[in-house]
């Protein structure tokens, strides 16, 4: 009888532990549900603000601005890169230059999303990372006839 009660007690402890583990795992997964989502289609871009920005330049030219955008409503961050010009030929061997890229990087785990400014465009924005209680930064990488630049914002 005692051994049967011990077995029931052990089974209860194991079941309880598994239940708590499932709750903890579900809570963490829900907190990151916006990872990789589009800020516009989710509505997170509405009311968002630029919390950090930097001028993308090298010693020869100023290319544009990289911004770290933040949504207080969604607790998400993303990068927006705006060039001072329309992107010319890029991205293939005949163009000779890579297209401009923006990245958002979450500091705690390195989760990164990017966007590319294609020929004929002057702006792009990345998918979002969940950022409540965490920090992230935006980064731009540009390769052009005026040289290259790799610029990042401060973390927020």
C-alpha cells in the first residue's frame, strides 16, 4: 500500500513538472509570435516610432538613413532603410554591385531579419522581432560605385 502511494506521488510530481514545463514553453512561444511578421499587415506599424537612427555614409558619399522602428502596441522592432537615391542596377555579376540591405538584430539571441532595396526602389523595411524587455538594433549594408558602407544604430 505504501509503495503504491509513493508511485502515485511520484507520478503526480512528474505530471505536475511536465505541466509547468508546457506552460512555460507555451508562454515563451506566444511572446515571440510576431517574429518574422510584416509590420504593416499586422497593424504594428500604426503608431510606431523611430527610436534610433543613423546616417549611412562613408568618406565619399552619404547614402541614406537606417532606422530602428518600434511598436509599443506590439512590443516589436524592425529596421527601415531609406536611400537618398533610387537603387540602380544591383545584385548580379553584370551590375558589379550588391543591392542595399537592412537588418534588424535582436541582441539576446541574434535573431535577424533583412530586406533588400531592389533596382528602381529607394526604401525597404524588415520583418519584425519581438522586443519587450529585450534590445535590438538596425544595420545597413550598402555597396555602390561610391564605395561601401556598413552602419548600425544604437540598441534599443
